[in-house]
C-alpha cells in the first residue's frame, strides 16, 4: 500500500512545503565553501528538518521531496488515528487473520523483537492504555489521570506483541485488548528510511531530525554535526554532542508529551508493567548506529530507571547513554562522557559502565 507522487509533483512539494535556506559555511583549512540546504515539513505531529551539504538546489529539492513522501506514506499507515491503523487494530482484537499494509507488517516484526530484547519495556501493543491516558491526541489538554481500576484492568489483560501471530503476509491477534501504538519508534523508523534513500541518491552529508530523534550522515562542511541535548524540562540546553560519519541519537524526556494535575506531572512514557508513567528518570539520551535502536533503547532505559538502567544498557548493547534522574543528577556511560560537551562543566555527574552480560561458552554455560 502507499501512494506514489510523480517527479513533477515531488519538485512542487519540495518547493511549496519546505523551507530552503542556503548557508555559506567556510571549510576548515581551505577557502572553499559548501552550501547547507535546510528543508522543513511537518509529519507525525512534529517538525522534520532535512539538512543537506554540498548539493545543488535541484538535488536538494528532489531529495527533500523524496523524504517528505517517505514520511507522508508512513504516517498514513502508522498514525494511530488513521484509517489503516484503525482497521489493523480492529482486526487484531477480533482475532481473525488479515493482511496489513507491508509497512505495518514490518513494524510488527520489529516490535516483537524490541519487546523481547527490552524485557517487555518497549511494548507497541498497549494502544488502549495510551488512549486511556489521552496521550494519543495531538494536543494534550488539561486532564486528570484515569481511574486506577481501569488502568489495572488493562495491565491485567497483558497485551503483548507476542500475542500476534505472523504467517506469511498475514497477522492474527490472540488477545482482544491488543491495540498497536507505533509512536515509540515510528519517527525513528522514518528517519532511518530517509537516510537510506538519501544514500541511494548519492548524498554523503546530511542530518535528518524529527523532534528529539535524528541521524547524522558524514559531516557539516568539514566539521561534525553539533547537536544539542535539552534538559528534561525542554527549557534549556544541557550539552552538545558532536556527530559524524553515520550516527543516530534519540532522547526520551518527560517534557515531550505530558500534562499536570494537582501539581504533579504525568508524561506519556508509560511503564507496561504498571500502566502508569515511569518514575525515577526525567530524560535519557542514547547514541547508536540507527535511530530506531536509539529510540527504543532510550525508552527502555527511561522505564528501567536509575536502579536498573545499567544492566539493561549492557543487555541492549548501549555504549553511549546519558540518564538524568528524578533529582536532576546526571549519569553517563564512559563513552558518552568522552564526547559530551556539557554547558555547565562544573555540574556533578556519575560516570557508570553498563553491566555487560557475562560471556557464554560454546557449551552454553557461563565461564
């Protein structure tokens, strides 16, 4: 499924739906200048920025149009309130086999893997719980937390990606409370797809960012891409991370989607085990080779909290991570500490190594 735009329509889309800014940046050590083209559009209820280096305006417009088309197609298939996802969730709850859009089938497979690897903390099947809290809407107005009994009922029903059977191109659900919510990884997946397409077009230096998730390719005019990490409140910059080559970064923070009731903040990072917003952490930033892994790992570590994040980081293969706990203290892995440029260098931090799993011998026993 999906739609295809003609080349002329793609060009018009790039010209009318994106903002193109040409910045002349002097390369270090030489007199040449490389233009940076910035295109901007809205998808998945957030602003998407596509920065391209050393390309012509025509190349930038066509590349930006392709990325915009990618995001539009995926948003149509993956949006929780879209026709495609409403059909998928209705049929999953009914338990009858059906053929979903190919992009949804791909994310179901991925969601099953992520749920297993994250020990159930990244669960894309708790859409009913997300809706109960009201975090499925574009604008989160003033509201109250749902009743404890309703939360408990959904947690007790134990929806899980493992309750979805994949046979060829068909899906079948075995739990009537199944309801997919792909929000935790949808933008990240779209970013990874966009980078893949930009590489196919011959683009070697780019940055694609959607909200707090991004992936950097190559360099920015001979210098690394310098990306800010915001404080958990989103009101100020905590640090700068230089990225180059092909690296992704994702931040999960309490300020992303939240509301306040009676002086208490309730955010959209729900712990599937309790059905309530996770406690213990205020934000987590993870660097990885792919945006999807970074986003899923950041969410899992946030839910795990300060007491268990090191063990889970080792299990997920996360080497570079930053966690800000409920008291505002910074916890950094050594690899992240080496590259993070903190705005307040005097701010105390705890540098902690992930707990790497013990090696397993060929006979399956731990040495």
